[in-house]
């Protein structure tokens, strides 16, 4: 219905970058600023979160972004217009009802009064109501409210006698009294107006809480939450029984879940064992599980927290950062960052509906081969730290993480590792290298990112048995076998240099990957075995259909196994 409630240009701007405003809002003047406000002060009409965030009139901090959790998908303007066009095509033909009432100027003030009366600005951003407060009462310790202060109103007698006007439990044969906190909360959140029934009240004095849609399970969960909201003083239990994690990691996990759920990370990613994301059930991934967004259940053990913070800040890894962003990341990671490009640091005038240049346009930073693109969520500095600590705690990692330096490779070790890399273990067949022709079939990240992105210990465990960490991964298991106290490469014909190397082969490959240079990768690519060309999608589909028909025919043949085998063999040979 989006095409029925908004104009096309607004939807294009929103899809392109939901955070971007066409005009800054000054909380002191309580209005959007215009180009005239800037021209009067001899300033260009430029506003952003870093260098141009002050009001030219009074120096107040401006609101220059829309406060929304919708991320930036780094689309081009043409893509944003295509999506908007599609959304508008879903809407019904526009029809305009009589709007002559819009000429009545007195309705404006009545409308303002109703917005204040019903607390609309408590949830919605409405120009002119930025200073409005919530109209609901504080619920932090609602469960500790004395029963006498809960206003059952004219329902008191019904509550004491067990008469339920809402019939919340029709299956119960005997009516039970509900004059208690649980009974009050259940009926209040089911139909708030029940406690106004039978009263003569001015409409402005009636209960204003809207009637929410709640399933029985949601009602029970919300009631339980309110009953438990008693605080330390109102609880009839010792304070020692309250949740008070002594291990900081437990608190980090609790804090992290708020951010995870706020931005719906579980819509695309698996964060817990057995949990299914929304995208896992899409038909396009029925036969291409390796192209799903990555499993994050062991993310804290896998990646360097400093790299993870930079990636969450800019998933495109484009490097297009303003000086203020660069300083912010450096402060959070405790290290110096590359300087921003001149274009990134320059402010862009916000002239009318013109869209700003999109940082990281159409770019997937770490996995360019995926059909999904990790969007830019515009996390706050605090949210970035909370997420990094969450992943670290979920994987049982110690904070702070101190990266252990790897010993440099000798020339002999480099030769051994290079030969293992290209002899029977065609690693570059699947991994991105930066070569467009090769990367068209790649399904794994670039090795050049390993040193700054991955942790050596996790990489070592991954090489030994990838399927144990990520079931269903395309990365093969069994590449190494245990001999005594070391792991050796498990190949039919291992290179002679590997047989002569008496140290751990898996750890050697970890060191080799973490110290790989672009020139070394190109040399490997030129010596790696060439993968056979993949069959066209149409041919693969045709072969699958032949096999299905053969199986169906075999079932009809019944007790003639020799004919079944002959037909199946004939189909297989033709398909091959």
C-alpha cells in the first residue's frame, strides 16, 4: 500500500537512503531550516553529522538524519527508482475522496489537540511535536503497585466474584476470581476501555490506551513481564536471587540481543544452533546453500574484533569515509585508520531533492559473490561496541583480544605451503582473487583479507573440519589427518616437499594464508589446476528432469531390475 500513502519522489529518497533528510531540523527553533537560513549567514546549504551539524542561526545541534532502523542498501538512484516503481505498481488506482474540509482552518488546531490528547508523537515523528512526552505511565515497577491502587473501577465486583466480561478462558468450567495483579493486567492489555465501562466521563478524560492485537501467547508473555517488573524493593524475594551477572560476558550477551533484535539480524543470519533465518526458506536457496548469508554462531571466535567493528560500520569496505568517521573508528578500535579520500571528506550541498552520492555503491565488501548484500545500518558508536562484545561473549572469547604474532615463513616453508596449496587442494578454485573472470564462479572470501579479518586459532580448527563448524559448507573436510602430535596433508599424492616437512602442515598453511601477498596470490592462480567449466544452468536442469523421468519410469517397471538399470544407465550416459 506504499503507493497509496506517499508520493513517488519521497519513496525514492527513502529507499535510496532512509536516514537522509532534505532539510535539517533545529530543536531550538522547532522547525526545518531552509537554504535562506544559511544564505543569510553567508554559508552554503550544507548539513551532515560531522562538520556541518550546527544551526547557522543559534549554534544548536541539528537533527540531520531520520531516526529509523531501516538500513541503507547502497543502491544506485536508478535501482531505487525501479523499486519505487514496482511498489507503486502494487497499489490500487488512486481515487481522491472529498477533501473540502481541508479549507477549514479551525480543524488544524483541533488536530493538534487530538495529537497531544492521544500521544501520537510518542511513537511518530511529527513536525512541531518534537518536545512532546509520552502520555503513558511509568511501568518499570508496575508489578509492585499495591492492589488497592489498581483501578478496577466498576469491574471490581466482577473481579471478586469471578465474572469475566471478556471470557479470556472459555475452556474453564468454573469462573475464578481475578481480583489480582494478573487479572488486572490481562484485561487491561486485552481491552483497555473495559475499566471505563459504565462511567459517565468527558471524552477527553477517557482512557487513551489503544486496543492492541495480542494472541493468547503474547498476552501471557506481556502479563508475565509486567508481573515481574517489581524492582529490587518491591520483590518478595531476596535480592541475591535477582539476575546480577558477575561475568561481564553474560551482560554483554544480554545487551547484544537488544541490538540484534532491533535490527532484525536473524532475518538473514543464523546466530544460534538450530535457528533458521527467514532467507533460508526462500526457493532461490533450495540448491545453493553455500550462497546464503554466513552463519554467525561462531563469529566472535572467527574474526578479529577490530576488523568486525570496521565492517559493521561500513559493510561495503569501500574506504569512503569522512575525516570524522575515520577518527571515530580509530578511537573505537584503538588504532590508526587509513585517511579518507578527498571526495569522501567533501560535503555535498543538499539542493532540493538531489540525492547524495552513495558510499560503497553496489558493493559487497567481503563476499561479492552473494545474492544478498549486507546493508549499512548506521549503527551508533555504542551499538558497534555492544555488537562486537556480544559476538565475543557468545563465542566465549576473552576481551580484550590480543592478536598473537605469527612467525615469518622461511623460503623453504613458503615453497612447501605453495606446493600443498596447488597439489590436490585447489583452494583458489572457490576463493575470490580479484580477477573478474575467475571471481564469477567464486563462492568464498579472498585470502588477502585473512590476516586482518580472521583469528589464527579459529582458522586452524576450520581447516581440520569445516563441516563441524558450519554444517553444509562447500569447504571440504578431511584435507588433513593426524599423525602423532601433528596434522599432515591428506592427499593421494602429496608433494615430496610436504613429506619432508616434519612440522604441522595445517598450521603452516594458516601462516601462509595470513602472510599471503597479492603477488603471491597471482602466482598461485597461474599455477593452480584449472577447474572444468560448469555446465550451463539450462543443461543442468535438463539433465535433472531426465533423471526424474527415468526414476518415474523405473517405478513403473516394477519387478524388472535389469531394465531399470539399463534405462538409468542410458539416461546417465546421455546426461554426462
